[in-house]
C-alpha cells in the first residue's frame, strides 16, 4: 500500500525547516508529501496574501523540493470561511483511496489535539505524525489515546516562519528570500519605511553580496551576513533630531565624531529596537561598517568590505569582489588599502579614531 503524508500549514513563509522535516518524513516512511497551504488559517492572520504564500511555496518546491513533494489546493480553492483538518483528511481519503495517510502536525499542536474538531474521526482516516521540538513537553496520554507517531528526527533547526518574518532567522531557500525582496513583504515592508528606493537597492545588494562572501568562505556566522548587510544603512536617512537624541542617549562617547559616522551607530540602535536584533555580532558589524575599527570580527570585515564594493556603487569593483569571494580576509585587506588610497587621492583627512585604529592595525601605518 502506498503512503502519503499530509503537510498543511500557513507557510507564511515556507522555510528550510519545513523542507527538512518533509524530506525526513518522506524517506523514513517511504511516502510522498503533499503540501496543503491554508487560505485562511483559523488561529493566525498571515502577513502575506494567499497568493504570495502559494507562490513562495511553489518556488521553494521547484528549486529545493523533491520529486516526492507536491501541492494540493484543496483549502486555497475552498469557498468555506475556514477549513478544519477533518475536512482536509476526508478530502485526501476520497482522492487517495487505498493509501496509508499520515497527518503531519507541529509538536506544539499535539497536546491540543483532543480539542480539534472531530479528532477521533481524523485518526480513523490518518495517523497523526509529529516531530519533537526543544522546550515542548508532550502529553503521553494524548499520544496513546490517538495513536500518534513520532518522527525520530531532530534536524529541522531553530528556524520558524515568525523568525523569518522578523529577520531573526533567514534559513530559507534563496528563491524565497528573493521573492520577499521583490514583493516587499515581511521585514522588507519595514525597510521601505526607513530607506529611500536608491538606498534600499544598495542595502539589498550589500546583503546579497555579503551573504555570498560569507557562504563561499564558510564563515561561522555566515547566516548573519544577510541581515547585517540588509540593515547596515537603516540609520542613514534618519532625521537629524532623532540622530542627535540617539547619539546622546546611547552613544555619548561617539557624539563628537564626524556626522558621517553617526549613521552606523544609529543603524545598530534601529536594528535592535525596530527589528529586534539582539545578536551582538550583527550589531557590532553594523556599528563599524563605515569607519572600521581595530580587531573586527569576520562578519564585520565582510560587511565593511561589501559596503564599499557592492556593484551598484558605480565603479568596477569586480577584482575586489573576487578577492573577497576567494578569501574574505585578504579581500578585506585589499578593500581597506583601496579605501585608504582613495581618501588620500581626494585629499580627505582621516577624522576619527576608529578609522585611524583600523588603518594602523591592518595596514600597519600610523595616520
């Protein structure tokens, strides 16, 4: 008898954790997996439209899926205000006769399963299947009562759709990330309110190049490169009054620095307060991307270099980009030297201690 795993959800958006669980379930149970996106989930209000969520799911399965994965539009095409799991399972039982059905649910849904509409009827048609999650305690009596099956897999990762929407975690297919950029949804909608179109394009370019450099160099903090690059300039177009207030309250030691340096500090502040970024490595990279400093982390070096050489800057930076892709540290040193030479050629005087310390440490010359 063939087997089929029913994987329903809002997929707002689909992420790699979903795909990893689906692959594991498919292999362990020798079953196909049918993804069923919800049009109007009962317990949450998706940020993306049904069309957008479906398009992201379609892209993800096309680019990162498996021949055993496919989509069913039962809920998307339903005229009902809400669909219950029993409706979905009955639909699958009718359209997949002589097939062993599994219903894949979240670990956090197991304990509430007795309250689901027609829970007993669901289990007569499909075996509930779940994957354990850290910090989620499962009620064994529920498992026994409904004969639930645990999938012995713990490699889904810490990613969640909520973390993706808020830029806390971007463990998603690149095609989904590109779609989010193009559609301006989730975290991109906040960015559009902070940056002009030109500055936003620059930030997206920095984010993608930084991510490519970090991944190519297998940096430990590679996943942090994209959010750090995307947010590095969010303080750039802040009004002067707000800049002054933030600098006085949060960064008084840098108030006397030239005004052009202030946006890196206000950017770190906005990343933390508006986007909820708490990671000190990301915040540090943002807070020194313009000036540089002594003893920069690999991520900070990557963001500094990428900000200077991203393709939209308007000069031929291909050699410097290739140098960074080949070896981020050597590339950073090349970018730093090129920046110093550029400043000198324009007659600019290094006007802040952070840049002086950076040049001194990495280029070995006192300014």
